[in-house]
C-alpha cells in the first residue's frame, strides 16, 4: 500500500511553482527597496551639497538642509521626518560605503535584513580597504544563508579586522547608552535600557533575587498556614502571592524606578523628590463606572479603567476638558488650580506635537504661533499649536507655513508647495452601558 503522505509528481510541480513565485516576489521586492535606498542616497548627497554652501559653523544651521529634506519627504509617504532622516542617511551609507552589498540586494541575491547586518558591523571599520575586505568576506557567506546566521559571522570578521581594542570600542559604546519606551497593546508598554552589560545583568540579577525572596516568603506563609490548619487551629486564610517570577520581577523594577532615589545625586537630595508625571485623558463616564473604556495616556496608548481610577484618586488636580457631544472636538478647558489655560487647551486639543507625523506629547512641546508674533500674530487659540523644539525650529527655518482651519484643523504648507492637513486626534465617545431591565415578579413562563 502506498504511503498517502508520499509526494507524487503533481505535488512536486505545485511546490516548485510556489517556490519559484516566492523567489520571484522576493527578488522584485529587493530590487524595489534597493532602488528606493538609491533615491535616499541621492537626496542625502544633495543635502550635503547644500550644507557645503552654508558659511555658518553652527550645527543647527548646517543640519537644516537635511532636516528640511526629511520634513518634505516624510509626510509625502506617511513617515515621520525623524525616521525619514534616518532612511536618508542609511541609504547614503549603504550605497556609497557598501556598494557591493547594495548591488547584491538590488540583484535579489540577499534581502534587506542581510544589508542591515553587514552595515551594522562594517560601520565600525573606518578604513576603506579594511571595510572592503570585511564586506567581501561576509557577503560571500550572506548569499548562501539567512541573516540570522550571518550576524555572528559578521561580528567575528569585524572584530578580527577592527584596529581598535575591545576596551576602546566599549568606551565609545558607553556614550550611546539610553532609555526608550515602546507602546504595546492592551494598555501595556515596554521600557528598554541600553547600558554597559555588567550594569544591565547586575540589575536583572538583583531584581531576580528580590523576586525569588518574595516567592520564598510566600511559600513560607503557605506552609505555616497549612501546618496550623493541620494542627486543628482556627486560622483565617491569609493573602497568597500568585504572581509568577516574571511578574514579580517587573513589579520590583517599576517600584524601584518610581520610588527609590538615585545613588548619585548632585542636587543634594532633590532627585529623590521627583516623581514621574503623565497626562491622562479620562471620560467622566469611565470614572463613574458607567462605561468600560476611553482613557488615553499622552495620546500614545490606551490604559485600563482600574488604573485610571487609581491615578485620579492620587492626582493633585484635574484639567476639565469639554468635548463636543457628537464630534468629540475639544471646545475648551478649565482647571480648579491656577495655570496657563491656553496651554492646557492646546494640549487637550492636539495631545501631541501638531507637525505632520510627530508623536511627541504636547505637554513636552513648545507653543508655536502660526502667524509669528513679531508679524502681528495673536496669542490666541486659533493662532497657536503645540510644536516640539525640533519641528518648531524646522518649520520657521525651512519656510513651512501653517493656517488653522475650523475645528482646530491645521493646514501645513511645505516649501515645495505640498499641503498636509492635520486634524486634532480623534476622540472615541463611549456611551453609558444600558441599565438591566428590572425582573418582573411572577412573570409567566
């Protein structure tokens, strides 16, 4: 009897056809992406030509051609200008310093992930001849395998050819340490830290040890309770900690970051008094418990109603934001404690920097006059909007104009003449949950 799972010739032909189609689509995608990188490279080179004509030595003025180009190209393809600026730089570096890699990508021999690996470790090799030797060695291997397998090999080749010692490279890398946030689904976010390995692993180990001690204490409490019950004692069941080690470790880290004082404090103790602050938009119905959602953190992500009620219970003051009952447009704000009302109004209306594509919170942005104050612009809500420092400078230096339309909509006009309409972030209106119908006594069945 033939094995029903043994492939016959028809199965082989169909499988080959799928493989050939996938190969062709990957090759086409690689060619398109490589050609886009070439465009980025040309645009970047053009900005460098413009920069060379600027007599000023100040970094802000010399950065403006690149920033202006990114501000033009980004909104056109719905990419924020910071990301576009990175694309321009990376495209130029790949096309000019790793030409063989770019050509292999264009020809469909490798994929984008391969180029990232090759450039990541090759960028540390500043001598052109050394970098070319590295590229040839790694590229010969990359065309035969996956990017995941190329990465450790590329690192080994780079380390072998790098004239700088490990200590020297580490001292440079330390200057790049940073903390970042990535918002996830369901009211969760990820806090990432890039720092020296000894510190990171040490912090992780400390959090792990503390989490294990908490688990051990819980286990002792469980055993004591079980032993007393076995002896026939009347004892009330205590609260037991059912969190996993990962959950406890995360809670320990957050608790230390939010409540502990730094070891090094040049302010004489002032840093220990600083507490994190966030801006939360909360529908009154969420606080009242008649709806089950709607709260938003800094215009970035949703947060759960239970957390909202805890935050409001400890908040020193509130901004009341009045929304249109149908369109949810921000109409006005007020506050019980004195503050800059117009700034609260703009923060509530726009939530984030109003420049196309930017997500920096409005509470950390500057207030920008659409029509400049020096040219008669009024300091009124219909002539103001939040703009982060980067885009505030870029808008005025590169020649962008802004016009406020009805409903707080902003019409941005780029130096090239391209127009972008930015609406205030949409607000989702939550209707009260219907009251359950009363049960009728002696209802017939």
